[in-house]
C-alpha cells in the first residue's frame, strides 16, 4: 500500500509532465539535491563611456580621443595587460531635436562615443583607478560587475555536494515510509518543467536555514551566491 501511495502521489504531482519527459511505470520518487555557497567577489569589470556632442565632428572626436587616451593610460599604469582592456572603435551618430513650431526634426550636432571595458584582478587596483578617472561630463562610469576567479572550481565542488545531498534526502524520505532505493531512472541538473518548485517538496524535514554569512570587505554590498542542483528519479520498493 505504501508503494502504491507513493506512486499515486507522484502521478498526481507530475501528471502534467508525462508528455514532456519519460517517467518510469514502476514506483519512483523524484528528489532534488542542493548545495550553495556565498563568496566575496575577487574580480571586477568596469565599463566606461566617453561621449561628446558638438556641431563640429572633429572637435567632438578630438575630445573623445583625448579622454579615452587618458583613461587607457591610467589603466596601463594600474598594471592591466592589453587582454584586460577593451576599447570600441569611435562611433558617430547625428542628433536631432523636434521643433514644435516647424513640426520637424532639427539637426543639433553629432554625438561621438567610445566605450571602454577593463577587468581588474583585485579591488584595491580598481579603487585606485576610479579615483583617477578624469572629471568631466564626457565621462561616465556605467557600472561594475563583480565575479569569481574560482567560479568553475566552486561549481564543481558544489555539484559533488549536491549529489551527496540528493541521495541523503531520498534515503531520509523513503525511510519514513519503509521504502528503499533499488535503482536510478534518470539524473538531471534541470528541474522538471511542471510540478517542482524552487525548493524540493521533499525537504520539509530539513533544519532551519543557517543565517547568511557576514558581509566581507567587498566593493559593493552583498556577495556572489553560487549554487548547484541535481534532480534524480529514483526507483523504489519495500524494504
């Protein structure tokens, strides 16, 4: 009866999923394993836009080139290698304003633009560079994108932890119903498209989540959360 009950529960929760993916005809249970880690970023990419509008294209271009040269010079002085600096070609676009009296667009000048992207290997170098960015309305720091140099290594570790977690979750759940795992039907890192919430429905027995770690000395508030999920369809039977 217990096996039949689990089958019926699974069928109800995943009835809308049968057409999308193959599920076993024999008794089964679907379990999610999860692992996550919060880390302070150690890589920072900054974007800078240099832009000038003028009726004189040559004047605007000269200003943009001068400012771009100053910024790239500062980046080189900060120790960045050529591969860490990207500067787009100069772009020129006409600008217009709408004249309500004549009901037509009136040419107001050309907008000259160059975009620069720089990747820093540490926070201190970035902070020093930002303090030296030339002042002026022609220069805009468009944003800073933090990242992890160890992203792939951390993901690999978390995947291993998620695999351990999913089996532990399955064994804990099935033990409550006098059932056991007899095989694996399928494994995936993608959640089923129907019937599975962001948190696995079988994790109600979990302990309360630990409080988030304290913020480190990061450039921006918050840390980078890296996580991995594993979804396994286990074949089950009575013990």
